[in-house]
C-alpha cells in the first residue's frame, strides 16, 4: 500500500498513533459534523423504512466476511459516530455498481474505518486501484487491518490530508480523465469542491457517487436551514443543473446521487 503524508511517500504503513495533533483535530471535526446531523431517534444512518422492511432488505443483501466484525469494532471504538459507516445494503450496492461498471481505477473522499473502501475494493480487478482520502489517521488503523485480512489492501492507496488538496495533487500529477469511479462521503460543506475537482479526474463515461444526498430526508424540510442541509441542497441543485453530466438521485442508505460524466 502506498501511503502519503506531509508530501512524503512510503511503502510502509504509517505509525498512525503518533500523528496525534492532526488526527485529534480531524476526529473532532468529523465527530462535530456527525453531532450536527438531524436527530435519528436511535435509528441508523439511512432513510426511514419500517423495521420489517429494513430487516427484509438486510436479509436479502449479501454480507461479505469481515463486514460484521468491522461494524462491531467501529461501534466499540467510535460510539455514535460509527453511524458514519455506509450501511450494509449501501456497501453492497457500491460493490455491485463498481463490478457492473467494470471499474479499474477509483477514488473516495471520506474513508473512516474503511467500510465503503472495502466494498469498492472487493469489486476491483486484481490490478485495480482505489485511492482512499481522509484527514484522520486513527480510524484508518482498523481499516488497514480489515483490508489486509480481506485481501484488498494492496489495491488501496491511502492519501492522508484534506480531500480537496489530495484531489488537486492528483490533477497536478496528470491524472485528469483517468478515474472510472469516485465516491464522495466526507464533510458535507466540501461536496461541491470535491465534485468540481472530481469531474475533471473521472473520464468521460465515468461515475461519481455522492453519499448522504437525501440527508435523512431533511433536504425536503423547508424549515431546516442548517449549514449541512443547505450544503447538500446546493450540491444536489448544482449537479442536477450541470449539462456535463447525467444524474440519478436514489434512496439507498441515506441517499446516493449518481453522476455520470457525459463529455
Ligand atoms: C462519513 S465518514 C466516511 C465513512 C466511510 N465512507 C465509511 O463507509 O465508513 C466521513 C469521513 O470524512 C473525513 N473527512 C472530514 N473532512 C474531511 C476533509 N476535509 N478531507 C478529507 N476527509 C475528511 C472524516 O475524517 C471521516 O472519516
């Protein structure tokens, strides 16, 4: 796995626990954003279905080995913030989509303990690559262990740092038009900036998938004018109006906006 941190690259995994200052700030940022999410009254991070229908959905979703352990250990280690993980059925949807699109080169912004990255990487061919971007190194320790045991670690290259800077450096390194697939799942106020960079990084015909784009249904509540809700609204409005892309906003998990680059 190729690690990048502070402009240096190494094939060895970083001593993540030593990166305490940056990781502490990043963890607080991520946790703070989670606390700002609309109240879920104990529900998981997904749109409301009846309990029976939700169970039916999960019962009919393949659950790869290690997913249960990753979810349990994330819940033990991160408490309520563990709800930042993509739900099981959404993870499977990502696996299915990446396989169906024959993705070879992918990027994600917002990796946390690695659930979505695991789902994406499992569907990549053996010579496929996922560049996983996050600014918090601590949850990536668990992610790395699980990816290793799942046999996908060699396909995943971690970029530690602010997502926009990582994407910009890929553009600067001549990677425009080279990605088949991108997944956005980081800070909501950054979505538009990630999109404007990713639309240059994905090839024509490539797909960008943006998570949480129905935001627990709060996007449809005119009384909710909180910054994250407004940011998601602006993101959805912008991509829906963008003539360079074809889009579909679908209610899987907390809503995924699928965006295909046309030209
Ligand atoms: C919702 S979680 C990602 C969940 C992950 N996709 C999964 O399935 O487990 C959001 C992540 O975005 C990261 N993040 C927040 N702001 C960021 C930024 N500006 N650049 C990169 N990552 C950021 C947080 O550290 C956090 O790990």
